[in-house]
């Protein structure tokens, strides 16, 4: 067995494998095909060499993994982060397969990444890394083959460079090869905010089912980037109190509610979140003990450890990040009666509006923001309802219910397509 396929490694891929193992007993005859989900379809590891601005040569390692393409082209973001590993990208690609199927989007699952700290690169170096990486993985990409999008450390400018590089190599403009692009290049209105908006809708619907109103609810959010900051804004607009925030700079709290717009303006002006004057600086571990109704991990995977799961004081965990809760921590939260709205539903707003963007690019007909947000609202609310109903019927967690729905769709496609040769 290849070392990175070793389920014993306590890494994201091991969490994904365990989540699959937990769902297999619920799949009936389709369980026959379940091994398919435990093996990524394609893995490409690439060297990304660039000239630094000072004339020196630097090499970075890049990945693109297509976990499953039974239901359609690969779809999933690209991460630029110094901690990116193949193991992590494999897990993230697997969660994309599940997410796309759970939402019934016509995609398989894929993910990419480069092990690089974008903060240490000049803008010109960042562009060179992006273009070389895109060129290296270009053999897998295309609007009907594999469609990247932003993730941690990447944004719409990076998507513009990816689209341009792929297009130049093709000899024609291919807008639909990435989503999360700038509007002027065929991007969709509402895409930038879609993940955070979806996290909020999922939280609101899960809260409603437990009689928890958003108005007046207390919220703690880890991560104040694309996902965390928009989630915080949505909660604040709906009358919730964002009592604690944490990002890579540290943690802050204000039991009366942090003024989210002011905190965003502070960070946008180049300030560190931890130095925001409208809140008190707290210890990183104290963040996890903040009494709240909603706790939203929206940074990186593996953050809600078993140790933290014993200490959190929340009613509902809403997974803005991918893979923040390892299976053993899931069990502790379940024992404590804390609901977990799983990543594959909670943060699916981003890929849902990416799907809208891809459809708009194909038809060259663009929708207005109200239409996009209304469709997002309907899809997200329905997804939470469907998963919650199945969870109640089968007496399983929301995560297992979401995996049952998703794996059934993926493996039904696998079964009907059959094996070649
Ligand atoms: P981002 O780069 O915009 O923000 C990441 C945030 O996490 C930053 O505020 C950073 O300071 C914080 N962070 C990093 N390391 C931390 C640490 N050790 N402790 C506390 N905070 C830390 O990334 P993003 O796009 O907001 O993505 C966040 C999560 O959401 C990731 O798990 C990503 O896969 C997931 N996600 C993103 C999207 C999307 O559309 N961007 C869609 C679905 C899921």
C-alpha cells in the first residue's frame, strides 16, 4: 500500500476514510462499490519552479487530486498554504465528492494545492507560482473535465491568472475552466460571499429545528477570512451577537457583541484582528470555551480536537471549514448532545454558486444577485431539511445522513456506469 493511503495516519485522509467506513453499513447493496470512495481516481504531484524577484530559483510542490468523477467533472478549490500536503488535498478532494453529491450538483470531487506561504511572495512571484502550477496541472483541467475555485490563500485574482494561463495554452478564452473569477471575466455575482452566506443559512435552519432563534444568539467564529468574515456579517445583520473571533493573529472576545463591520474595516486597513480595539484579547484556548449557541470553525481542518470537544460550550457546531472535526471528536460532541452541521452541507454555498457561475459561463447569460441569492437560499435550506429528516428517520448524525445521501448518489452512478473494460 502506498504510504499516503495508510488509514492509520492521524491525518485528514484518515478522518475521511473513517467517515466512509461509518456510512458503508447504511448503503445496502451499493456497499459493494464502497472501496471506490477510499481510492482517489487520479493524483498529480507537480514541481512548481519560479524565479524569485532577486534572481534566485525557488521550487514548490503542487497537487491536483480528482477523487471521483462518476457524476461529472472534478470540482474543488485550490489552496496555497505552507501546510498543504498530499494527504490533506486527498481528504479535501474526497469531501468535495461528498459535498457535490449531497447537494446534487452535477460534479465529481477534486482539490488542489501548492505548499507555499503566499505572504512570503511578491505579487509578481505569486503570479508566477499560479501560472506555472496551472500549466503543470493543465492536462487535467477544462470546463467539462476539472474546474478549480478559490480556497484558503487563493482569491479571484489567482482565479483570473489560472483562467488566463489555461486559455493561452488552449488558444482561446475558456471562462468556465475556473469559478470564483472576477465579475469582468465571467464571474458570478454573489460568489465571493456565497460560502459564508450558506454557512449562515445552514446555521439558521439547524437552529430553527432546535428552537434557537438567530436574533440574540451568541456566536463564536474561528477564521476571519473569506468564509468566517462573511458568516460573521450575516449573523450580525440578523441580530446575533458575535461574542468571539479567532484568526491566525490570535483571539478576541466581547460578550456584548463584537462590531463585525468595524473589525472587518480594521483588518482591511492592514490591522491584526487581535489588535481590534472593540474587543478584549483572550487566550487561544479560552476561545473554545466561550458560551454560545453557535460555534463556527471556519479556518482549517482538525481544529475541533477531542480535547476541545470536551470543553466547548455551544449548542450547535456549524462547520464553515472543511474537516474541522475528526470522527472521535464528533462522537464526544454527540455524547454531549451538541449538534454538528457537517462541512459537506454547511459550507456548500460556495460550490453551489460556483455551479451557477459555470452554468452562466456556458450559456453566456448572467443572472442578477437577487436571483442568485434566492436560488442559494432554496438549495441550502432544502439540503439542511433533507439531511435532518433522514438523520431523524435513521437515528444517525447529520454527517452520516449527508454521507448516506451523497454516497448513494455517487455509487448509484458508479453502478449504472459499470466497470470498463
Ligand atoms: P481564508 O484564507 O480566506 O481565511 C482563513 C482564515 O483562517 C484566516 O482568517 C486565517 O487567519 C485563519 N487561520 C489560519 N490558520 C489559523 C489557525 N491556526 N488558527 C486560527 N485561525 C487560523 O480561507 P477561507 O476561504 O475563508 O477558507 C476557510 C475554510 O473554509 C477552509 O477550511 C476552506 O477549505 C473552507 N471553505 C472555503 C470555501 C471558499 O469558498 N473560500 C468554500 C468551502 C469551504
